[in-house]
């Protein structure tokens, strides 16, 4: 719309109202875009492929859980692992929390290779950027433990995420890591459970391990029965947050040491 004014007998087209309005509108849109972009940069997920949507298929197919796959940016342990990508044309009994991909954890109580610890697998990755001492970070992940009707319920308190800046020693390629400084939550069987923690690192952290950890309460049984237990993990996120408006009671000051580290990691084989 053009606003016209008349001076004497000469009609002159002006933008007395429209031009300032459009200039204001452009400045406003640019400001909103800049704020949005700044927020996205600040809210960057420091976990590469944390939604597990970047993958390649392995040979073969598991008709129960979907296609077995290898997740980019993640390093699986040597124990057989079955990270999943759900075929969008079919429905399986375990659906990812979002998208098509998720990682799968497995625990076998009666694993015959080791002495009363069972066998399990881990997935780990190096963060895009170190977590810095004194800053605040929010850690989110979703976990789905599948109830097989036999597994000790204490397993629900022993699935979680470990942050470290060292390669954590496993007793062997299949063994259970003993550590009590991992983050867990109040998990329930047969549903997606969200774990959310706010941490203030007391030491530099740049590795994430996801798996089942040995503590004083688990494992306690070593029964020679078929009791393979599966759990699934999706949408792992670690992001820096501002301290304003964060309830101080929710903040966990965190450094996981002392930890034993390996001379050689199974990830480097």
C-alpha cells in the first residue's frame, strides 16, 4: 500500500507510513532470527548422533526388534550387540522413543564365560566438546527396560550413563564395569523412562558410556537359566545451560574419579 500526499497541484507518491513500518519489521525479524540462532548454538547437543538416526545396516535382520545396525559416532563393546533400526513398514514390539534408531543393551546373568558377574555390552562416544569445570550442563536420555519375567528388579537401578575423561576399564570384553558414579533414575519396565540430571563438573569430562553397571546391590544372582535381558536407549543429550532459573537443589557437583583405566581399550583394537 502506498500513501500519497498532495502538495499544491503536484501529486507526489511517498512512503511516509509504509517505509518506516517495513524497516521496523525487517529489524524485528532479524532480531528474532538472531535470538533463535543464539539459543540454538547455546543449546547444542554435545553428543554426536545422540538420537541414533545416523547408522548403517549390518548383514542379517532380527525379526523381533528390527534391523541390526551400526551407529555412527558410537563405539560398541565386543560383546554381541544389537543396536536397532525399526523398519517403518512394520511394527515391532519395541519402538524407538523417536525416529527409527536406538541402541540396545543386553545382560545375560548365566553367561558362562565369567565368574558370577554375567555378561553385558556398552556403547560409548566422545563428546563434541569437553564439559568444562564450573559450568552447568543438562543430561537427558530415555531408557526402555524390557521385562523378561525373570531378571532381578535391581537391574532397574543399575542401567545408566557414565561421564568421564578416561577410557574406563572393563574386566574383559564382556564383563560388567564396577562403578557407582553413573547417573540413573527411577525406571519402570516396559515403557520409555526419561532420565534428566543437571551437573556441574569438578573435572573435565569428554566421554559418555551407556550400559549396565555393577554395584553392591547388583548383580547378586548367578542362575544357570536362560534369562537374557534387553533394554533400549534413545535421544541422549548433553547441553550447556545457564545458571539463572536453575534450582540449586537439582545441581549435582560431579567428578567420577578415582577410576581404573585400561592400558589398551577394546575400542582401539
